C-alpha cells in the first residue's frame, strides 16, 4: 500500500508538515498508517505493535503490524503479523488496539476484534517469535463480546501474577492464569472511571489503558477527557487500585487526532512514550501514525507533561554499524517506498520510484571509513545514490542496479564516508524500479581474505587435507558471500562462531550446521593429495523428505545432488556414502551447496573409511595435556591440564558447579563428565 509522499500535492503537504525533513523522524513509520502503538522491550530490542488504519469514515483496520529498534532512532518494518482472518468469530475491518507480552518462552498478543456475535471482544494470539506469525491461542474469545471490551493491556507482576485491563468507557481488569490465555476468577471494574482531579478538572478515564510498573508504583496511562482525548495517568500501590489521578502527560497538540493512545517503556536506563498523531500527509482521525519521544521521570516518580516533537528521539542508544548486514526496511524516515512480507523469509522494500529515499540515522563508519557498498536487489534497473547527512548531501557512491530475477548482491566502490553520519539512499530512474533486501559496507582495513578457519582457539589455519575429515562448522574465514552464503541474517543456532551461519550443538558438544535453506553454501580450503575420485561419507540428519546437498571443487560439480532420506527428526543422525568424480590435486576450494532445505550436517570425510579417534578415546592413557571444558550447550568454560581423566574430573568438581560437562582433548575427541 503505497499511500504517502509522492511528488504531488502530498509532497507539498510533507513540506508544510515537516519544513526540514532532515530534522523530522516522527512518525516512525511512513509507508503505512500505524495507530495504537504498544511497545515491548525484549532482550536488547524494542518492538512496537501497531494497528493499520485504512481510512474512510471510521476506524477501519484488518491487520496488526510490528516494528523494532535497538537504537530508538532507526526502525525495522517487520510487516503484518496477525489479523481477523486468523481469529474465530471475528469480522473484517474491526482489528482494533492490541498489546504483546513475553512469558515462558512464548509471545502472547492480546487484540481487539469485532465479534460476529455482536459487540467487541478480546482475543489472544501466540507465537514463538516476537514478529510472529501469531496463531489464535484457542478458538474462542478471552473476554466478550461486549461493546465495552476494547484496548487490552497486560503485565506480569514481580510475584508472577499476570493481569489484564481493558475497556471503554469503563476500565475492566482481571487476573490471568499462568497459561496467559485464561481469566482467573471474575472480571472487575476499577474506581478510575469516577476519578476527578483535586482542582475540579475532569480526569475521567475514557479508553486505551497502559499498565507500567516502576519501583513499587503501578502507573495506569490512558486516554482521558472524552473527545478530543488527552493522555492522563493515575498511580497506585497495588495493581488493582485504588488509583490516584496524577495529571495529563500528553495534551491535545497541533497535528493530533481526536483520539489518543499511548504506552511507555524504560529501555537502557531511559524512558520513552509512544503515541499516535495525524501528522503524516493524508492523516486524520481515521489515518493515524505512531510517534515516540523521550522523557525523564521527575525525582518523585511523577511523569512530566511531554511536548511532542517532529524529530523524536534525539540521541540514539548506539550508533549503527554499517559493516554488518542491515535490512533495507530499517530506517529513520523514508519517502514513497513500500514494503511486503514473505512468511518465513523476511520483509522487503519495493515500489521504488524516482526520487524516493530511505534515511538511516547515526551510521558510524569509523576512522578507516568505507571502501565498498553492497546491496541485495532484484527486479528492474535503476540507481541508488548513496549520500551523507541529507537527501542532496555529499554523494559517496552510486550503484547502477542491473536487472535480476532473484535477489543478488551488487556492489560499487565508495569514498568519503568517515565518522558518524546520517545515511541517505536516494533512488533514481523510473517507477517500481527494483526491490531491495539488505545492504552493508566494507572497508579494506577490516576485510579478511578468504582462507582456512583457524579454530576458536586460533590453532590450525592450514588447508584441510583430502583424504581427511571436514568438520562442516570449520568453513573458511572471509565472511558473507566470500566464504559462505546464508539466507537469513539471524544466527538461528547461535553456537561456536559469530556470523550468519546457523550452527547447532548436541549434548556432547559436537557442532553441526542446521536450519539450512536451499541456495545456502559453505566453502573450505582443502589440499587434495592425489588426483583421483574419492569415496566419502557424511553424518547427516533431517526430518524432511526433500533435503539434499551437492559438492563442488572450484566451479565444477564433483557429485550429483545427494538426496537425504529422512532420519525421522533433526536429532537423529545417520551416515551416508558416495563417491566424487575425479578431482585434481593441490590446494583449492571445496563448496558445500544446500540444494534441498532442512538438512543438518556434522562432517564429511573423504577417503577410505578409517577408525577415527575424533569422537572416542581413552582419556586414561593420554598423558599430560590440556583439556577444553564446555557446557552441554557448547559454551567454552576454560582449560584444565591433567594426566588423567580422574584428575581432570576432580578439578572440574572443584572449579565448576555440580552438573554435566563436555571435555575435549588435543585430538578434538569429546567425552561427557559428571
């Protein structure tokens, strides 16, 4: 839905609303209207869940969206994650305010729907990841239908008791059972609906509650004063009241909608308030957009009156690292672009027309600067102008995009980017030129040439001999698109090495590549002893019927596609066998290409089968040596020098808590120690 910032009347409206686009990063999302923000802090990331206004003469919403940030100035569009079509007895166009919370390894999304049975209701979605996809937790509403039942907010108190609040014009609340989807006991009504300020000003609760705890105080933030709404708050020493009205924290302001909806969080020692306005071009009471501003609690814990700004958060939590892969949908501001989500793959930028742009705040190129720019693009041709600090600022490079049927990395040399700058990608050409997946820069000062992996203990650094065994997690150094290609940026396994390759571990401390997808590949510098065909074996697992891989030496295939029969699941491994075609001798690069998704691979061994000592050994007869100690999760804990297994075991008992550990000797052989 490409609905704003065109070179038309809307473009002139943008100038009127934001006289200096370089100083206007509110609202935080520009490709969609995003009302009713609900922020959630999870680990080191802030997620903001919003509605999706579609305009018209009423509040028309059919989906909910999610955005995320680690720096509070650049926001990553994670797309649509839930909608009425996935909820039992929910009508179209009635997806109202919602909130997400994490508990016990799951994310619970409490949403407002219009029921097919009449009235509104609170439903619950559940997901394994903060950006979903969410599925209905059970095929009925948690509360309702009742026309009062809108705008749920949820939190878990320090004693692990969870509470849910909702309602207009009354504020309802109830306890939740530990399953987070069942109301525990009766539904109650608070005293807040009858509250008045000491000076006689009406502080009557209207709608849009938000619960926040700070110290021993419970803060209830909500829309107040009827239409047009303000944001007020009350506090209490208990999650169930009584509530004491404390004042207005967001007053009606130029550019506000007649409704208001807010949420506050504390993140990295700083406080932020999210709310919606009608400030985007085309905005209004039914086309609202999320903004964020920073504030500071008063010394007595009260919240000051917050002045909305066009800039939003001034100081980022941290500067952005351009030498890591950055999703193209991560931005502080944009003009004209669209986005779309492919489930299981990611979100992509599209609908790029001439003079559209993306702005990224506070990008730190360091003292050495950048020498090369990479962008993953597909579709038609066009140009990406790479500029510093403003839309028409210094151009450090210009990528002429060539047509491609799938996402491929294209690159261009850049110069002049040193230190911290705002970064602009300005798109030149026609209409809907191409699609944009991700980008990153490279500096010659930090570029690592491809070569053998030295190991986490910095030993080795020599080509793997053939015949011999390749532990697949020991792929070459050199980085993405040089030594490996992994479809997803996220490291799903998060073991052993810190890059995009998904490495998993078993309880013995063995590492394997996992979460593989077709098209991914890994390379290994090898030294072939003799020119001939080699038998090989591989230790693999798969719960899929369509997993497969293929081996190449240089650009030449040395095996056919190797299909993997399912082993039942990904924790059950089996050895498969095959033979390469004739290969030449000497040092060269072996490529392992995944041709069918979802195979786990532990190792590949070339040559006649031998009795390897790599997995079993007699620790009693090893002599004095250094043993590496790991947790069962594969975390390296330290070294122990000992003459025997018993000595090693005794020192483990002295140095580490009671439990199971994995030790590895100098031959890379493993054993579990209790």
